[in-house]
């Protein structure tokens, strides 16, 4: 696997392919798909991303490779025992407004990805339903922040809540570990 692209490099790659969404939104879509139960071993996400981001037109090779790497990164971070899952957002050196806008785009992407595959909301646990409600509220977040310590702290708390909530959804709905999906055929 090649070296991970920076946020600005990912933005440039998307724009050079006439896909005008933030990298954070793409990461959110992939995370939402996995968190709602998309089978990790399947590559259905590629077609879903083509449909959602590119009117069903296949991606060019470099973009497809980056999306595959991003998918693998999310799978690996969700499967990591140390809870190292992180949202793909601009660096902390960027303005709080840019960070907040990227967070809102990530949450919108998550909701989109989750909604693409999770059709039966009635069967979701109370915790997951609360996450979806909270994410819907966060998607409406006023992203006008001052560069104050209070605003930095507030954004950090929302970001951490979103990160932990995505892991909760994956832990409850998304785990498709190869050790648990082994054949159950009786001989």
C-alpha cells in the first residue's frame, strides 16, 4: 500500500476527477457503510461510491486505488484493539471553521453511507438510534467558530463524540471479522 495522502492531496485528487466533495465526506460515507453492516470482504462499496459520487461512472485508476486504500484503512482502524479509528479531517493548523465544515461533511457522509445499506431502523438498538439522531443534529451544526480556546475545546468534544459513536455503531452492527464468518457447514 502506498503512503497515505494528506487531506489537501486527497482534495486535489477528488477535484482532478471532477468530484467536488470533501475527503472527509468520502471517509464518512465509507465509515457509514461499514458501521451499518456492509460485509468487509465484499467490494460493493466501490459501486456504491461510483453511484453516489460519480453518477455511476467508474473511477479512474488513481482515484480507485485511493478509495481502496481509504476503505482498507477504515477497516483496519475499526478492527484495531487499541481503538485507533480517526476521522479524516484537515490538520489542526487549519481554521476552526474549516475543521468544523469538514466534520459536518464527515457526519453527512456517515449518515449517507449508513442509510444506503441500513434499511430497517426499527431493529436498531436505542444507542445506535441515539447516535443517528445526534449525527442528524450535528449535521446542522453552525460552523462559525472563533479561534478561541473555548471553541477549540467544543469542536474537539464534538469530534471525539462522533469518533466514539462511529466505533459504537461498527461494534454493534458492522463487525464482519473473518474469524466469525468461517463456514458453519456441518459435516
